[in-house]
C-alpha cells in the first residue's frame, strides 16, 4: 500500500480511534474523544513524519500510550488557561 499524508487516512482508521477511546475510558480518562486522540497523534507522534502507510497509522493509534495522551491533554489545558488569563489581563481595563 502506498504512503499518504496521515490526514488522508483519517476516515479509514475510525474503528481504531474508537477502540483507543474505549481503552482510555476504561483507564479512567472520562473525557477522551476520538478527535482529541487524533490531535494528540498529530502533535506528539506524527509531528515530523506525516507520510505513512495505512498499517503504520493504525499501529501508531494502538501504540499510543496513556502518558503521551495525558501529556498532550495537560498541555492543551495549560495553553487554554494561559490564553484565558492573557485575554482577561488585556480586557481588564475595559
């Protein structure tokens, strides 16, 4: 099978993402979503190499470790909190 950009494989790997989401839910990550898992893979796993074969993309989904996902989610929360604080500081005088 040919290599494609990971985004092109998104519709094919939905069952794998659903499986990973269910795994994280069983581990206590009650807010896990397929979209967050996909975004985590894009930012943490595929940040340098986004050209992959389908089997490699599916393998990456199943190999995603909870600590990698948790690190991604924590970073997203931290960035959103910083943005909110920055907006509040800028708009405080208005």
